[in-house]
């Protein structure tokens, strides 16, 4: 697998292999990438994805070139995106890329001399997040088939929802999309026949096996939508929260997920609830990204 651009390139068998490899790296260390260099090129802010890829590469013995804040690179001088990728590919064995534009990872793959891993391209996809989310669900629920997964929040702009829903469509999973009408996306939701849409989280709170919360992705809203959200948000949008009262109604074995960062969607008091697994997601990201680095660099057999 030369590049990781979107989740559609993975078969169920490959997903299983990645999950098994992540299980292995929970308890084993290997410096099989000691002769490799990984560049993390992030045009957008990031904490978990940026740091976990760096940690994953270092755990495997690789050298890392971390670039977060391209205003300090030749991009500030007007260098084209393609030339930046070509240059960094000459210094690297793999480039992990985050970019605000949909399709940027594919553009990079077309000019790069080395594999590209998409770490998020605008409101498009975030494939490595989807894989660690899938791994978290499998680890916590011991199964994927037969589950009811509820996505809550900004359905229209959340690349984490877009990617995970596509992965889950390979399984026998019922999906619910929950959020205000302004943040729904009929075209996207129509891709999943075994799904339903609700504006009220109360419609799914007692039925869902997995609740996947997301924040409102303000950075992707058009100015006119933002104005609507200011008005709409005071009455409804920002009420898309999981509260202690709602958790009482949820299944005792439900798991509560969030790709983070969180805003008001999950109060800190719920961190101690054993059903809250969002920080386990963070930790799982390290093991899954180790598996993915090995895969694109041809070292997964080792």
C-alpha cells in the first residue's frame, strides 16, 4: 500500500490486519524503521494526530521531521504546494500530511517520490482517525457487526464522521446521524441505506451501542452559515451535549467516543464514567499509526 488517502481503499481483511497489528504494538516494541525518515507536514493545527504520528515513528526507530506552522517555511514566500511536497519527499521515506483543502492528499501523492498518509484534508476524510476509531470500537465492544452507532453533532463538516461512517458501512451496522438540520448533509447520509436522521439526541440515547460526539466545526462554515449558527446555536446547536441525565438513559455497556478536541459536548465530570472511552481513543491512535507506518513502508511483515 503506497499511500493512505481515504478509507475506501481498505478491505475488511486489511482492516482486520491493521487492528491485529495495533494489538501487537500495545505490548511490543520494534525499531524496524531505524533507517527511515518520516516527515509530518501539518498546514492545520493539531495535537493528537501530529504528536501521535511523531511518537509512533520514534517508537519504531525512525527519524522525524516535524513541520507544524508552514508560515515559517518557503510556503510563506509563495512556494507552490506541489513543489513543497516534491522537496520534502527527497528528504523523507514517508510524508504525513494535514491540509485544509479536500483532495490535497491525492494531489500530494501524484507528485511525491514517497508514500503520503492523509492526516486530514479539509472536510473530506481523516482515514487514520477512522481506523483508530474502528479499533477502539472493536476493542471495547468485542465486535462490529450488529452494533448501533450514533453520530452526533456537525454531520456536514466532520471529516471524522465522514471517514468512520464509510468504514462501518463494510459491516452490519445501523447508523444514526443526529444534529441540527443546518449541520446535516442529506447527500452524505443517503450513502448509507441502513441509517436514520434525528434532530433530537433523545431519539437514540437509549438505543445506541456507540455514541460518537463531535464539535461544531466552525473553521469550515461559510460566513452566512456562521451567522445562522450564532442565532441557531443559542437555542439548539450548542445544546448537543451529553449530560449526566442523558447518560442515565443510555445503555450500561454503551461507549461514548469523541475524536477531540471537545468544546461543550462532553462535560469533564463524565471523564470518570467507565463508558467514556475518548482518551482510550487517543492512546489507541499511537498503536494504529505504528501499524500504518509499517504498512506503507513495507515493514509490516517484520
